[in-house]
């Protein structure tokens, strides 16, 4: 058996599972799109027209354009859409975003009394992003517009990181398409007006994945992974997830024939990446304790909260005010943890109900409309645009799911010789994120965190269609 066939066989199981994931997304999103657009034929018609435009006009154009001009065009499109949106829509901070912004304003003035508030006592891991906002306020003043402008810049940076990953995995044109899809995809644009930590953390995590899959010295790549995942975790506590999945990917590489002669170096530099990640967390926590900002490390003080909420049958795994009331009746610490763990065990007793819940949660998380129109327009004069924006988002996400299916089926059938190990990391992360949200709280806005990796595969699918179903070779 040839080395190429062996490589394909190692990938085939992951490709089949990933294809099933994108396929379920496609089916559920198609059903949801019919609901929002009120017409099967309208959904099909728009889908065919947009797919044809992308495959037969955009792909050939991006194949020919100079890379420098593409970078310029990508920057103009991505920045222009996001900048125009934050100018036009003045979204006020609400909910957690308001709590963190008020705390950041206080911190910028040297007042850290907010650390003793109920919000930060429970969720002190939000302090990293709060201090980031405080730094921006300290440097540039209290204007919300400046914070939103940084959201725009990080979102544009994410588009370029996507280009880098997709180019490494599928070639130049696929990289361009994937980056352009992100630049045009509605939720990241709309959410730029919202003071969420997702923009900065998504940029850092995506950049970390780029370092993991790029070609170059292993030591520098692993340093980049450790730094990006570590800094991302300080902003949004997903770094442990990314690092865990990355380590699973390293195990895959360790047994790969292409790394047979580099296993020692792989383990050594991976250990370095983990060390960088851990040192960043400890340094940040120690600095806050040493300066008197906090009296303990930054960590979740309610480790079971999201799992308890995620197993709530009544809310389909969404946030529950009843669960919140239940939790706060117990003092924070061992007593509350025990109460929440008891509730989790109670909710796991009926296996049939749990199975049904997981199926519903998957459909909600990956098949229903994104909440970005609500979060971006709530409290503004443009609230009446929600319906239109939901319809656009539904068709966009339907297209991404379809392109992802096409890409993965092509990889399975055509057995391209250019399939690279880095694709497994992307599939591990997307699939792991989906599994993770089967057991924790779900909100469709959480898709924003993984969308960059989700549409990397879609970019390849667009090129497959544009080149007549042949395996793209850039």
C-alpha cells in the first residue's frame, strides 16, 4: 500500500465524521431557512444564484488577482463593512457586556472595588478582558466607539489568519475564498458593535491555529501556539479547550509516518508550548495578587455551573433564571459546587431524556439562526432590521454548510495527494467544540468563536465547484 493511500486511510474516519457534522448542519439549517424565508423555492433559488456567483465569478477572479491586490481588497472589504456598521449602529452595552465595561471604566480610574461585586466574585476569569478594556479606555478615553474600532481591527486580523490557515491546508485560492467568506459573513460584522471578548479571543485562537499548521521551524511554531492560546485564555476561558485539542492533535502527529524522525523534537517543543501557556496564566494571576487587585488566582469558581445549565431540559440547555436562583442560595465554594453537582447527577438519571436533550441542543447550536442581529440591534433605532438580517444570515450559513459538505465529500472520493495533517487539527477543533457544547450551556452566538475554522473547509468547497469538481491544485 502506498504512502499516499496510507495517509488517506488515516484521514478517512475523521473526514467521514466531519462530513456527517456538516451534513446535519446543512439539513437543520435548510429547515430553519425555510421557516425564516417562508418559501422553499426562495431558499433554493438564492442558494443556487449565490453559489453560482461565488464559484463561477469570484473563484476565477481570485485565481488571477495579484496577492498584494488581494490583501488590499480583503482589508478594504473586511474593514469597510465592519467600520460602516459601528458608525451606523450605536449598540449600548447590556448584560455581561455592561458589567465588564463599567468595571473597566472604574479600573481605568484606579478603582478596583468592583472585584468584590457579585459578578466578579462568581466570574473572576472575566477580569482579563475587563483589564484589556480598561487599558483601551486609559489610553484613548471612554468612547465606546474606540473599543468597537478595536473589535473591527481584531475581526479583520482574524480574516487574514484564516487566509494563512486555509492556504497552508488547501492552497492559495482556497485561502483567499475562506478569508473573503469570513469578511462577508454577517455575524462577525454585526457583533463588532457589541463589547464582547469574542473578537480579541477569536483572533488570538485562530492565530494560534495558524502557527500550529504553518510550515516553519517547529520551535517558533510551538512558541506561537503557546503565546496565542495563553493570551486568548486570559481574554476568554477557552484556551484550555484549544490546548487540550491541540495535544490530541500532537498525539496524532506522533504516530504519523511523516513525524517518525521528528518525534523527540515534537514532544520537546510541544512541552514548551504548554509551559508558555501555563506560565502566562500564572504570571497574570500572580501580578494581580501582588498588586492587590485580587486575592486569589483567576479561575472558574463555579466549575459545574455551565454543565448544570447545559443539562436543563426546560431550557434546552440554555441559560436558566431558575438555575441561577438555585445556585445563589448556596454560599460560593464547596457548598455551591456540591449543590450544582447534585443537580447535574439528578438531570443525568433519565438517559432517554438526556439523549433527546443532546439532539435538541445540537440542532439549536448548529441549525438555528445566529443571535448576532439581536445583540447588535437591541436598544438601537435599527431594531426593525432583525428579520432581514436573520434571513441573510440563514442563507449565508446554509451556503457555508453546503460548501463544507462538498469539500469533505471531494476529499473522501478524490483522495487528493495534498491532504495535510493540519486539516485534522481544524476538524478536531470544530468537532470538539460541537461535542463540548452538547454538555454545557448553548447560545448560538457562541458559534462566533469557531466560525473561522468552520468556514476554512467551506473555502475549499467553493474552489471545488469553481473548478468543475476537480481537486483544486493551486
